[in-house]
C-alpha cells in the first residue's frame, strides 16, 4: 500500500484480501442461499482451523463475543459463592468486561517483569487466598506472544489444582506457536482469538473460541446461538447471538490461505527493527514467536520513552499499550493495592507501527527512535546495516 510523501507512517495499516479471493469462497454460499447459521464457508473454515491447531474451533462474531461466551460457558454452573474472576490489569478492557457482563467481579493482578503475562506466582497466591470464591481465571497472551512454556504450565497447573477454569485471551495471537510446539488455540480450558481488522489475521470483525473439550465446545455453540440445542430446543437461558456470518467466514478463508506469508513478513520486519535497536531497550521474552500486531518495546525510563514519542511526532504514529485497567476509573475499584510491575511497564512501554507490507524505508522509520531517543542523534541511512 502506497504512502503519500510526508504522510506519517500510520500505526496500523489493515489489509483485507482482494474481493475476488473472498468471492471464490463466498460463491459456495451464494449457490445455496446460505449466509449465516453454519453455512458452507463457516464449516470449511472450522475444519481448516481445527486441522491447523488440533482443538475444536467455534467461529464467533468478534473476539469480545468469544470472551463473553467463554466466560458464560465455564461459569454457568459455578457455585454461588464463586463470583470473582482473576484478570491481569495489563490488558485491553474487553478481558475484564467479559467477566463483568457475566456477573463476576474482576480482581486485577500483576504481570511478570520479563514476559509481561500474568505472573504465575501471583496467580498461585490469589487462587490459594481466594479458595472457593474464584469462578474463573482470565489470562492473556500479551501482544499476541505465547507465554513462555514454564509460565503457561504454571497457569494450567495452578488452575487445575484449584478446580478453576482457565480462559486465555489471545486476541492478536492466532498463528503463533510456543517454544514447545503448543499453538495459540491449545492453551488453558478455552482460548479466544480476534480476527478484527487491526489484528494480523484481519477479516474486519470476527474471532474464534478454541477448546479441546467436546462437551465444552457444544456448550459454546449453544451459548452463541440463543441457547439452542441441536433439536432447536432452548436449553440455556443465558445466551446471545454471536455467530460468524458467511461473508466473514469467506474472508477468513482467504486470509488463512496467506496467513503464514503474512506472519513471515511481519516477523522479518520485526527482526530488522530489533537488530538496529540499542541495548538499553527491553523486549518481551520470546517475542520472536509473536504475530507482531505492532512493535511493543520498553525504554529504560519514562523520560526516554517520552523523548522517543516527541521525536517521532509527525513522522510515525505511536501508541501506549496497555494502559493498566487499575488506573482507569471504570476498573480502579477491582485492584488490590500495588501492582508494581504493571505500573512500571506502563510508564516505559511504547508501541510502534507494524503492517503486512512495510517497505525498507518504513522499517527504518520505525527503527529510528530505537537507535537514538532524539531525532538529532539518528544516524543517516539504514540503522540495521550501520549497527552491523
């Protein structure tokens, strides 16, 4: 996609498949006049994704819809005393909102300093201290990066020992695989992904819910379809219409055809950006496995981060992710006192642009604030080759 001269590099530059590639799949639905409720495109998408991941897959209208359904599916039978959800404060609001929509009270907890995911030691403590009151744990694969194997295993073991279901919100992570070969979609009891236009797997709106439990998968399908069982009887009062349409499923099939190439391109750009970065910057542990929705990096201090923001003004759009939930008025009452790692990360993290099709010039633009904090100190030419 061409960028006009002197136009700032946008933070994100979503790309959807060409119309003819979508239509190649949607033609199946047109032939049958079947545009929702489990048509041919949705069935084919389900089969292909299940074959790729190895878990049952339930397509949904959005990632947030998937989270709502996931929490509903695992907590509908929870004891009346179990009305709390453990959620990292370092996440997008939708994670905590899914708990609130289901009548649960979030308890916001801290993340690990090197991996930026829910701290397993804190999780273990909270599960022990809140025994009997925790209905669900909502962990997050921050920034589309799978948690390190030891972190994920501790999450799963702690939740299993406590008898509490584990949902993993991996919104931007579809296509990523952990160091032990575990793909996004095979973590926890349920894992949720987003196919929003701003995600690497971009279809406009949409998402999916994964589980390896066939009974739970059936419950999820009922939850997103008005509580209807296969015989069309209503078997669940708490449900919603969260189905994915055939148009979005056709778009998803076209994206899936190119997903590996998309991720290869993003990861190659990220390697170039990181190669030219100075050594005082901090990267998320195992970020090389990320899908790179954007490029998150931690500066040594707030002042260094703010200098980079100022230096990129008018040239590169940047964002600050995540704004901690416990610092937002809407969620502040759900946090215990002191989330030191989250508070620290929030002052130092900067998110830089990423796209499927960054040019060499654009990669350099993204890399420049990582080479020096001030524009006057940026080197001329390609910072990657100069670093080498």
